[in-house]
């Protein structure tokens, strides 16, 4: 009778261990908490594997703690009296540093210094920093399968000297930065099939300088109007230098003060702004250092020419009194 009762107790304990409970894994440092449904009979290693399947963090890099005690892989949750609603602390080890290779399109291969705990998303960001390929256009492949952004290298079984293959989803979108003669700069969202003439048209919409008067320079070379951006073989986010035609011409401009005093001046397109201020001084008796010249909503700098600001025949320049200390 006693033996039969003892077996019954063992069976009851066995069934109790099969009970499903809800627990929380609290990731140290990130303060992230992940809820899991588990069985009391699950081992600590099985718990780590479940977390890996959700967050992509290799079980090998996980260390679990409960009330300050380190939980061993071969023990069951029941062995640690883990109950429904329990919270277990999870520490993710950084893992060892290693070198991996990424085979790019066209057969080019690059090397990256990484850690086992780095995610695929982090690797894509490193590739973007080095080669300006947007992360959203990258697909990293190992062993014939695409790697997920949330997975760590360790979870993907990527070890030192491993080679990952990259496929790039083509896009015709790009950005270019244009430096203007007056020291200003602007970024333009363009397409690779735009021609240089098209880019000049965008610039004209901002500056009102005709395409014929514009010169776009890249890496010391003037770009021809008929070239497409794809044909220019630009680097990532290229910087273009804009200059205007050096043709010198005489024009008559209007100078208007804050008191609506109007002066007409004849100037050349190559005239420096400072020299223009000296001409204005002769008419309105305001020294150059007290003048602020405004054209097209922008203040004109002394070291620039009138032509740099695309001042045309008949243009109006406003003179504003420069306050002390401004």
C-alpha cells in the first residue's frame, strides 16, 4: 500500500511539472522585458532557445539569474521553484571579437571587425557607413538563406573568417549636395536617370540662374549637360561645385534703403559686394561697415561678387542698417 501511494505522488509531481506558466525575461542594460509561456519541466537551456527564436540572441551568449543565483542549463525551471509570474534576469554577453567577410555585388569582398553579439541590422549599418548602400536595400545571405535583422551573428552560427553574401535591391533614388558660389549649399533628391541639365533645372528653380550660365564640377571635371547621373559614376552622396558663367557684363541695379530712398547704380557682374557698398556710401552717406545688403532674402557677403548672387539688370538690392554688435 505504501509503495502504491508513493508512485501516485511521483506521478502527481510529474503532471505538475507539465503545467504551463507565464514568466518574464528581463534583459539587463536594455531594460527590455519579454513574456514567455513555458512548462515547469522545461530546462534552462530550452528557455534560452525560446528567447533566441524570438529575439535572435544566441543561447550561448545568454546568462540567466534568479534572486542573484546563476541558473544552469541542465536544470529544470521546477528545480529553481520558478512559478507563474516569475521574473528572470537575462544578461547577454558581448562574445568574442572576430573578422568576417561580406561578398558584395560584382565580386568585391570587404572585411568587417565585429562581435558575436552584433545583429544583422548592425552589420548592414556598418556596410552603409563604409559603402553608402542603404540598409533597407541590403539582403545578407548565408548557407542559402536570408538572415533576419534581429538575429545576432552567434545565433546565425557565423564564426570568425565566415563569408556572408550580399544582394542589393536596385533603386534609382539618390541624393546630391550642391555647393553654391555664395557659400550656401543645398541637397537635392534626384533619380539616377536625371541628366546634368535636369539638375541645372532644379537649381534654376531655386536661384533663377539659367541652365546656360551654370557649370557643375565634380572631382575637378565639368559635367556635360547630356550625361545621366548614373553615367557620372558618382560616389555615395556626391558633392557638386556650382559656378556661374564668367562672362562680365554691365547692368543697372536698384538700391533701396529702409527709408525707401532709391538709388540707381551701374555695376559689373564681377563687382565685389564690398566695392558696391562703397558706391552706396557716396549716395546715402552710410559707411560700408554699417550696411547690410539683402538680395533674394539672403545677406550678401563682402568677399563675394554681385554675379555670385545672380544679380541681374534691373534687380533691387535692399540696404539695411547694421546695428552695433550684429
